């Protein structure tokens, strides 16, 4: 009987010591990386098809405030692009025949809200879904290929930007803002490392992520080269000549200006926990 009591007291002492040690460790935050795919939605992808994903990579620092709320700072690189030729069942887009690609560099500040208590190293609180929302600034510079050569579209003023004939159409900026909103899940493998998956949608304030927004301005707004051949701007502002009769007459719809462009990322995350140790208060 005495041995049994002694064993029980030792077990309780060890358990109490382990609990006190766990309580003395606080989860301060995480530093991590992400890898996955990005996709664009806009004037060249009006039906939100997700059939041309491209690379997306990122890094982030997450500061934890308790077990449920965190603030995150993150950097992201993403590639996006699309082409009218992917819409074979849409005659207008097939004939319009525009395309673009762009590299996006983004800096974001977000708030994360866990659904469950999240305590890395705990058997009971190692998993949680979460939602995230914030604000970001990003750079972009759409380009297209003509006869195998890469041309940046913004300097060409494909919709009359910078032209004296359209003084109200100013060149658009290569910087824009977005509201990132998304959901994710994360799981603590142990007290040091977590894995997760996140889908993040950006609502941007630009309609020129794809260099398409309003109406055609007409081929005559793009002076020919000195040798009389068409300029690159003329050839890229309306590429319907590659699919048949030219449709890019002045005033005809080229894009839809009332809806801004958007993009999304879906990524796997790996993060490393940052912990702090505090001495438990002495008990008298």
C-alpha cells in the first residue's frame, strides 16, 4: 500500500512539473514560407476559369496575440496570365485574341483569426482552421509576346493612354492596392514546426492587371514605324487580324471597365514557432 501511494505521488509530481513547464512556454508567433499556385480573373477570364495556374511563393512573419488572434506581415511573388484563345466557345473573345502575362510582387498586412485554440506542442490544441483579411500593395507590369519577342504593354498605351486624342486616359500605374481575404488550416507537427494550407483571394483596385479595360481607340492612333510598317503598339492593341477580319474599330468594346481585376493564390505553408519562456510565479 505504501509503495502504491509513493508511486502515485511521484506520478502526480511529474505530471504537475510537466504542466508547469508547458504553462511557462508561450507561443509568440511563427516565421514561415509558402509555395503553390496563382490564378487571375478579369477581362480575359470573365467566367472565373481556373485552368491556367502559375507559380506563387511567399514568406511571412506571424505575431500571435493569445491563442486565437494574430497579425501577419507577408511578402509574395506570383505569376499570372491568360489568353482569349482559351475561351473557344466565346466568339467575341476568340476573335479579340488578346493575351498577357505579369509578375506580381506583393507586401501585405493581415489579421488571422483561429476558430480553435492553437497551442503548438499540445495534444489537444494542435489544429485549427482560420480566416484572414488585410490590405496589400503590389507591383505588376503586363507583357505579351509578338512573333516570339516579349513586349511590355503599359508603355504602349494600348487603349490610348497618354495620347492627345484621349486626354482623359492617363497611363495606369504599375502599383496597385488589394484587399486579401482567405481561409486556411494549420497543424502543429510538434512544438517547433507547423504545416498548413491557405487560399487567399485579392480584390484589387486596378482594371489593368491584364492591360484590358475600356474601348478600342483605332489603329490610326498608333503611328507606323519610319519604314511604314505597323508599330508594336498597333499590332498589340488589336490582334483580331490574326483570327480574321479586324474588329478593333474606335469606340468598340475592348474590356469591361466596371469590374476590377482579381487574383488568387492557393499554397502549402511551413512555419517555425517562436516561443518565449516565463518563470512561473512562486507559490507560498
